[in-house]
C-alpha cells in the first residue's frame, strides 16, 4: 500500500513578511500549514532575528525556487557601533568594545564609497556555508575557526539613512551571497570601530518589486475569510524575464513525458524558457539549445 500524502495540491508563490524570532524554515512550515500544502520551499533564508520578504514556493512552484537563488535583494539595516558580538548581530555574545567614530553624514557617505560596486567579502563563521559537509556555524559554536576564502559580491546601492550614535541605519541593494552582518562589521572597521546588527529587514527579493508581502496573521485572516488563494502569485511569477514558449498538442505530450525535440523561437538563440501548452496552461521550464533543441528541465505535474 502506498504511503499516504498529507496536504492538498496548492501551487503558487506567496510573499511572506517573515517575523523576527523564528527561522526561515519554521516560517515556511507555518505558511505551508496555513495553506495545507503538500510541499513547499523558499528562495533564500533570512536570519531568525531578521524580518521581511521571504518568497515561499508552494507545490509545483517549489521547482522554480532554485532558479531564483541568484536574485538581487534590498535590505534596511541598523548597526550598533562600538560593540562587537560573536555572530555579528544581536543574537550573539559581546566579545569587544571600540570607540565610536566622530563623523558626520557627509563623512559617512564618503567612507561608504569603497563598499559600493564589486567588493571582496569574507563569509562569517556564523553562517550556513558548508565545510567538509558541516555548516560553519557548527564549528563556530564549538570554538573552531575555519579559514574562509573571500567572495566577490556586488553592492549596487548603499546609502546612509540615519546616524544617531551609536546606531547607523543604512539601505543596501546587493547581489546574492552578500552578508549584511559582515558589511556592517567591515564598514565599522573602516571607521576605526566595530559593530553588530540590531535590526535587519529585507524589503525586496527581485523580481517581486510590484507585489505586496503578507504577514502570517494576514494569511490566517485570508484563510478564515475564504480568500487565501487570492494571495498566491503564479508559479512562474519569479521568472518574468524568461521567454515564453507555446507548444501544440503533440509537442505538449512530448514535453510532459520529458522528451527533448527540435524547436525554434524567433529572435531567441539559446537559454532558459517557460513552456506553455495550447490552452495557456503552464507545462514547465526548459533549456532551448543553440542547436534548436528544447530540453525539459522541470515538468510540472498538476
């Protein structure tokens, strides 16, 4: 007898406004429970103390999550200068104090200039990056420091919002893989001080610029009112720049069985595409090769 599946078929993306105090996975499970979905995934975690946009992919939309990990992000952060912690944020233990910089807003803007554009950043020990199969934070908790190579990240925009010593508030638009905790620490070091984050809010995960976030309470209210489905975005909402391919009935059958076949898209040479059937039904995602072959990458099962 087959294993019984729990949940229902719910497919789409919901933009959660994650609350502080819980992990991204815990938040995801709460969303999954509200929708009663069989499966769910997210497109990049937030630290437990952080709040803000966490795209949660339900059902077949979870097959698109991996393709959105490269997305740029926007944050609003508050750093407490003069105090360093083990984790680089408010959850860690204080490990040192430093003098506060005597600097005005104009001086701060100039000091931030080296942190704009492409920069090198060393990932923090308290991170989920793996070393020999274990996340770095496990080594950190054991008091072990692992040498980490620097990584190149791109800071598209960095602006001071307020400077009321000891707190520095700033906004940043950055590439994937950027650690805002590390950015705050590095800025403080350049100012002759030290710092840790006391607040962090992710205001945007690209390309969801024009869509609202929803709190867990709002999702529950929508469920109680019977209009929860209205808060779901389409399965491919996170891939608007991918060209759209439309197949006829015969090729739809080939695609759904995972078979590659010859196909050409005028004005498009090669790359990833969204695939639709003759009834405007989303079939999945594919790679269109320069040789004119459409290769299924993710086939959606409805």
